[in-house]
C-alpha cells in the first residue's frame, strides 16, 4: 500500500468492522425489544443459557466487558427478575449470577433471534463460518497484544 493511501478510510480494516458492528447491534434491537433485552443483556443471557450460572468475573471475561459496564447491567437484569446474584459460598468475594425461572423461560423465545439475523445478514453458511473464524482470529490477536 502506498503511504498516501494508508490514511484513507477505504484502506482501513477497522472502519468496516466498526460500522458493521454498529449495524448488527441496530438490527438486533427490534428482535430483542420484544423480550425487553438490550444487546449486551442478550449476550449475558446466552452465556447463562449455555452455562447455567457464572461468576461476574467469568461473565466479564467471556463477554469482554469490564465490571463498570457489567455491574449496572446485571443490577437492572436482576430488578427485572431475569437473574439472581448470590455470593459464592466458597469465596465470599465472588458473586455468582444464575438464571431465574423467568430468565430460563426466555430461552425458548430467543431461538427466533439467530434465525432472523441469519436471514437479514444474507451470508451463506460457509461465508458466515469464514467471517466468524477471521473475526475471532483478529480478536484473539488483539487480546494477546494487550496481555503481553
């Protein structure tokens, strides 16, 4: 790439990733609104539907969220009756987040979300798998850079 091209928006990998991320989040909004969830809350629910429960620390690591973002979100989800927070009996410093019955029941409704998003995005299965793999490769490379 020529030096003068390196600062063109059309030469930047970061811009289409940023713009696509914003558009994806916007596309999720009407689907999740029916359940009363924001996109970050939906991510928390997916981790809990998969694992049953998780510590706040583990949730933060899984979702790449800091406690300043996660704590108020979990508080709101708890006030809506979706999750329950309890102290870990083996380590009182750790808070365990688990689903309530209401939160568990949301799982059935959520099955429609990935299918609707897949139709909206319009990638075939191979393209979606490739994009997923490349995006995670990028994410892991950037996370490794932070940790070194």
